[in-house]
């Protein structure tokens, strides 16, 4: 009988480190939250006054430069991989599956890096920029 490789089970919750002052990010969090009926996602606002980036071994500039998530095993994932895992967590992995296809993965990953770099200039900001919490290199 043929043996098939199985994917290791995803452990939850996946903790997404999000920019709470970003309107686009806030809409995405709200959308994912409505679909997270099993409590597989946790969101941490990196612009909150009490947030300490050192707890995650990062600086605020690093966290603002790209979306990050942390698994229960304390593995840090960044970029499009965060969305792949988050969408899988809420049962919508098929929506982002093409972003992981070998031919398309580097393209989507590069497009996200470009987007992450220009994101702060694409939308109005709230309180975070006044406190310096929204800096992006």
C-alpha cells in the first residue's frame, strides 16, 4: 500500500501581531474574527501602549514592516504565510491556496513585501503615528 505524506496538524491559537491603527488591517481582523468560530486566531495590537515588542524578540520597526504571527510553539511566521495559516485556521485556506503554489509563491511573497513597504502611505493613520508607534523603515 502506498504511503502518503501527511501534513502535521496546525496547532492553535495562531497569534497575529497586527497594526491596530491600520484601517485595512482592522477590516481584515474583523473579517477573520467573524469567521473564527473555533477560536483558532488571537490578535495582538502592536500599536497598543502596553505592547512590548521585546516579548516577541522583535523591534516595533520590524513588526511594522511586515505582518507577523506566532504559533503556540513560539515559531514566528511573516508575510503571506501569516495569511495562509490564518485563512486555513478559519476554514478558508482554499482562498489563499494559489499563493503557496511553487510557481506563484515567490511572486505573491514579493508583491506582499512591496505592499508592506508602501502600506503606511496608502491610508490615513490614527493615534499611533503621533506616538511614533507606526514608524516603518
